[in-house]
C-alpha cells in the first residue's frame, strides 16, 4: 500500500524507533499537531464514543478540503488525533475517504487496529470518514 | 476419516479398562482437539489478564482474543448480536428473563414441544410461575412433532421455543417451516440449537429465528461457554438479566445505565480462556466438511440401528436424512445401567437415563434409554466394536 | 520469595515490549501456576465427559473431579453449601434472584455501601426496580466505612451487602463487626469476598455471614468459575434461579420439582474443566502461607505508596494492617491512561479507570485512578522496577 | 485392615479377576444372595435415595442379629446389595456398625467410593448402618 507523503513520513519516523517508550513519547509529541477544539465546544455530537478517555472531534469542509479540530484529555489519544490531522487536514474529501487506518499498524504506532487495542484510533478514524461522508452528501 | 481425525484428539490415546476408548457419548459432550486445549493453555501461559478497559499489553491481548470468539460466531452464523453465556441453558434462561419478562404478560401463550430438553422447559415453567404466561406443549407422535397440533397451538402465540435437533432421538425438526408458521402469527422464535450447530452450519439471518442458543462443549469447544444469537428486533426489546461488572455505562447510587451492545448481557468477568478455546474450536470446525461427515455418520448410525433391532432391541431414533447420528434404544429385559456398565467394561462410553428430557421419556413410555451418539471422529470401526460389545453383553445377560 | 514462586507461573517467562513482565494487575485477575493450567489440559486430554448420572468411566472421573472442587471449597472455607457459579458477579445475582426475590418485599431495606463493586450494586438496583426494596448506601469517609451511618442504616434492614476488601483501595472492612451488628437487627448478610479470599483464609461459619461470593480467577484459578457459599438458614429460604439440566428432580409438562442440594442452583452442564482447574488452585493455595505473604506484600505496597507520595502522587489506599496490598493513585497532571501505557512500554502491567466502582470514584472526586495491586509472586524487585518505571514516566512527562 | 471372613473371601474372589467385564458378571451373580424384598413392600421409607436405578432396602434386627432385605431394578445394584447382605446378615449390630465400605474399593468391585462413582453402594452402605443405629437405639 502506498500512502500520501505526509503519512509516509510519519510511518518512517515511527519505524525507526525501537523502544516502545520512545515511540509513545513521539506519539504524544504529535498532540501539538491538533487544531484544538476549545473545551467550550465539547459536546455530545463531537464526542468520540467507545473511547476510554474523553475525546472530541469536529470535522468541516473548508474550501473543498477537509479540516478537523480535536482534543482529548489523554495525551496519547490527542497524539493519535494529531497524526490523523496531518493525514486529513487540507486534503480533498475524496482522498480522505480513500484512506485506510492500516498505516497506524504498519508504522507500529498501534499493535493492532481491533477496537480493544487501538486506543480509540479506529473509532476516531471511522468517525472522521463518516463526518466527511455526511458533509459531502 | 474418523480414524484419521482421532489423532487430533489427545483423549483417544486413553485406554478404558484396558481397551481403547470408543466414545459414543457425543450428544452429552464432545471431545476436544489438541488445538482447542492448547489455545487455552497458551492463553493462561502467555496472555492471561482481565478484559475490557484494557491499557496494558496482556489485557489488550486477552480482550482481543475474547472478542475474536464473538467475531467468529457472528461471521460463522451470520448474525449481528452474539451474547456469550455459560452455555445453552444460561442462554435460554437469559432469553426468558431478559426478553420474556419484559415482553410477555399474564395469559400470553408460549409454545413449546414435548421433545424439549429440560433446559428449554424449566425456564419457561419458572417464567409461567412469575408472570402467568400460558405454556402450550406440541405433542410428539412417532418421533415427530405433530405439525397440525402446532398449527393450532400457534393461535395467538407470542413466543415459540423449539429444539432444532433432539438430543434423545437425533430428530431434526422442520425448523424452517416452524419458524415460517410462527412468524405468520407474529410470534418470536427461540431455537435450542445445542445439538444442531455441531452437525450443520446454520445461517441465522436466513433461518429467521429471533434467538438461537447453543453450547461450545458440544462442538469440540470448552465447557463453561455458549452463546445466544439474537435478531436485531428481539435485541432491541431486551433488558439486562444480570448486573455488575462491565455491562454498565454509568453507575450512581441513584441508578445505572447500561451498555448498548452485547456487553449489556455479559455481567462480570467473562469466560476469557473459554473464549480463546471456543475461538480455536470455531476455527478448527470451519475446516471440516460437516455435510459429508453428517451423511457418513448417519450411515453408520443406521447400520447400528438395524443391527440393534435385529438383536431384539427397541430403537427410538428414526434416523431420517437430516437427523443427527443418535441411536436411542432399550433392551426388553436388561436394565440400561447394567448395559452401559458392561459396555464401559469394554471401553465403550454411552449414556443412559432420561437425557434431561423426562416429558419425552414419558411419551415414549420408558424411564430411560441407552444412547449412542456419533461425532466427527467416530468411524466404522467404532461401530463394529460397539456392536461386538453389545453381543458380549447379550451373551452374558440372556 | 515472590521471585522463587514465579517459576511456578509460566507467564513470567513472557517479555512485554522487550522487558520481563512485571504484573501488578492482580486485583483484576491473578496469574495461574502451571499445576492449574495442567489440571485443565489433563482433564480435556484424558477425562473429558459430561457429569452427573454418569455410568461410563470418563463421566465418573469428570463428576468426581468437578465435585472435588466443591468438596475442597466446603472444607477450606468451612461451609455446608457451596454453589458453583461463573464468578462473583453471578454469585451475587444468584443471591439477589434466588434469595432476594423470595424473601424481600416492597419497602424492605437493603443496606449497601459506597465502596461496593458494581457487581454488588447493580443486581440490587435491578431488584429494587422489580420489587421496590429500599437501598441504603453507607458512606465512605477517608477510605473507611462510616460505622455510625451503618448503625443508622441497619434499622429495620433485612439484608446487608458489604464488600470484604475493596478492589480499589485494598481497604479491608471490619466485616466481623458489621456482621454482628447486622445479625443483631436480624438481617441476612452477603459478603463480597472477591478480593478477600485471595488474601486471607475465611472460616465461613465462624464469620457468620449468610452469603459469601468470590471468583476463582482472582485466586490463581481459571476464568468462568466462582462460588456462592450459603448458610443453612439462607439456603433453606432459596428458590431456583435458572432452570434446566440437572437441577431438577422431576419434570412433567405440568411442572417440575427440584433437587434439594446445591445442584438446585446449578442449571445446565456445569463448568467442568474449570472445576478441575479451581480444585488444583485450591490445593496449590492451601500450601501457601497467606498470612506471611500478606505482611510481606503489605510492606512492599507501603514502601511503594510512600515513594509515590514523595513523587507528588495522590495515594488513596490507606494500607492499614489488614488491608490488601493495593495502591491506587493519581498524578496531578498526567492522565492515568498515558501513565499506564508508558508503564506498559516498560513491561509493567497496572490497571486504570473506575475499577467498576464508579460511586467510590465519585466520592474520591476522580474519574479514575491508576492501580498497582500485588500478589503472592510479586517481590521487592517488582516494586523497584515499578518505581523506576514511574520515574521514567515522570521524567518524560514533566 | 482386616475384614470378617465372609468379606475377605469376596475380596479375594474379586481380586483374582483381571477383566472388568468378568468382574461385573461376578458382581451380578451376587444379586441372588439378596433376601429379596417383594415389590409390594417397596415404599418411600425403604427407597434408596440418590441412586440412579430403583433400589430398596429394609433392615431389621432378628434374634440380636442384623437382617436386610433388598431389591433393585439394575442387576449390578442388586449385586452390591447381595455383597452387603453377606457382610451384614446374621452379624450382631455392633459389628455391622464397625464395618467400613472400603472393602469394595480394595476388592476392585468399585473404582472409587465417591457418591458419583460408587453406583449407589456408598449410599446403601450408609443406609444400612443408619437403620441399624436407629433399631438399637
Ligand atoms: C470486590 C469485587 N467484587 C466483585 C467483583 C466481580 O468479580 P467477577 O468479575 O469475577 O464476577 C470483583 C472483580 O472485579 C471485585 O473486585
Ligand atoms: C437439546 C439440548 N438443549 C439444551 C442442552 C443444555 O446444554 P448445556 O447443558 O450445555 O447448557 C442440551 C445438552 O445437554 C441439549 O442437548
């Protein structure tokens, strides 16, 4: 599978890391990549369901490109949101819909994409795609 | 075929009273292939942890493995909701409590049959005591459900509970027809598939039932685990059965809210190792051609049945084309228990008694039968040894 | 001591993220010694059969092994009635249905505490919905039950349900005193001993409770099995919970009669392999000096607690002399989930979240805690690795 | 443990048998040793409880010795009753109370005396002793 350049770069960055602790540190660094959804905008409709920590995501289409704002109380979850932001922000809706979440596994960011082990990533990824679908309908 | 397969099952290296084990008690429980036994040992030896809300690695692996069992159930049987229980019995009790108690009221009719296992009778009798539903039993005539009587019983029925395949006789009921008839009167349908899933692949959605209950231990899986498959409609009508553990969304002193998926019905630490074991059994069995084994085993059972009749036994099983390979019989004078112990002395395991189906025994006019039930690993040579064993018993006793 | 014992547990040869496993999630579930894992494999490999009404050899062995588990429970805990369930949660639900529903009526008071696990709250809330009993929650103040409030709550109470040892805090409640107070007002008493039996030997009759619920998987036994010990008086007041299988004496279309012993409450094929596994665990643990381990582990936990406090963590566990070695804590800024994943990256397994005790979390004013819980095989070196792991997290995050 | 001569003889007879089938045949032969309780005397009070087959036992003290009548529908159960009859009939109550059922295991008549594997023997043995106890009270 080939990935957009921005993701390919992330994959390579992660693949170079051997120690799991360091990998998580790098993951947390990505939390700053998120366009933060202010706490006052957190609501039921942008809540990520089935996530253990509190996480919110809002998706909009600006100038025919996708833009997500997000926030989470756990830093790693926000890190995953950051990576997701890099993958989708500024992309046309169609290419967002063509993405698959497998890169997170490939990069070793997550051991597995099953709901129980993806730390909410799978849920957040699906949520973003669903919101994009709704928005372009 | 069966012989070749025996190599997968460690128990067949066991000798009983100096003879190789001939296991013909499969309707009670089946043996387990090494892959199932190993999956559980492996889990305990390298991934053991409690599931859900899991952050550490072991807990992630445990959750993933346990949920894999559910995933396999859903895909193999084509259904949207698979609640994991401790077995068929708990599955039916769950339906009676979580659905029955909230969707039936005094006077509502529940249709059962005389062929049911106690596990599909007693929960409904208990429900009838609590909320006074009316139980209507469809009679069995010559080993078959009386379909005309069913037609009559269905009038105004709210729920129909039928055993797919009888554990006593091996009779496979015309469940497709029964479900169609039941749906016509708007009744929900529960199928006791404990003896069905070991022998045929069921497509739950195509079948059209609302509940399908079965146990892992009768299909080469572990003890202590089973499932209730539930239709979307029925699922939406259910309230929790047991409380506690992870079935909740929130708990306050004032009250609790519940999860919306299957976890709502799985209170407490689930059967984790059992889930790993059952997943392995489901994978193993998916590599088996059940249909061809079914005809092979039915042929063996028919041969046995003919031989038993010729030797003066009364055989109750009809062994029609879709029936399971179960031969229930009695001897005019030899007590079933003596019979079974004399077979056991020769390494042959059969079951005797009422097989948890006393109403059917009453109908057959017996206290109990001797039951030889065949499964995947049984072969012609088992049947031969069994018949030779029978002959020795007859010789000694008559 | 713990280190030596690790050899008995195959999982400790496992590495997590390249580090030897340091397992501190024992309050969720404990690891299993080889003898327990082997007992189950052995059962499946050489004695697997369904139990009761058994005539053939395998069925006899299976029945004997399964009933051996009950015998060990009765002798170890000194009780006359041990019903085998799928775990603590089912045990409490069984008490709520089989005793509660038949012995409580609208308006009757049931006393609980804010320290209860969901499994000892939700079944009673569900009972309250069905028959309108009144639930009274005894508050927790500074990690302890408010005994004055208990005194008040007991007035006219019919049932008192208390957790023996808290899974969140490790606090061991003064159950002897609570039982004495409850008996004075004539109430029946249920003790949730899920976290108690792993740490201390309970004499059920001497304790004087009516119900004692616990799970095998928290005391080195398998998943999917647990027990409800029942006093003679309470046992005589109970009606069946689930129906089916061997819990009956007779079944006719008109109605059923039930067995008079524990089987009355064990519907369906029981947890046979699990019974073999638990029996092995009970035998294994009977060779362990729980008391000396308890003081050893408590000392370790106290050391850890001190170190955590010094590093700015809030520790909720009081670690009084009889408490279990459980350290629940939070960090002022680091999210528990991040904390736990960073520990997991170093091979250290701890649990985070509400630990199925949301009311207690509300009382502590937190969403969740990080919990390190110690068991028999843990040792000083585990504590050192844990603290070093904590330091690395703090370094990275602050 | 030493046994009364009558039992010792039975133990030896069984110990000589190697084949389980033959052992059961011999066991069934003992069914004729029972002083049969006629069917019309079968009732709730002489019913053996917890036995899978139907079995009845009545115990009386005649001339200061124990005498049992019995019957069962399964021949092996009646065989066990026969052996029990040999062990107790004509013995003083005190020696019956001193007996233990272990000889059945020692002789290999039963694999185990646990209720689930003793084919009712344990239950019947206990019943006989209890009835003797009641009778001499
Ligand atoms: C105090 C307490 N009660 C009840 C339970 C429920 O036990 P189980 O999940 O084994 O049914 C637990 C375990 O999580 C517990 O710690
Ligand atoms: C037809 C049928 N229904 C229900 C059951 C009960 O299954 P379990 O004992 O596994 O709960 C059985 C098995 O004995 C059965 O054969």
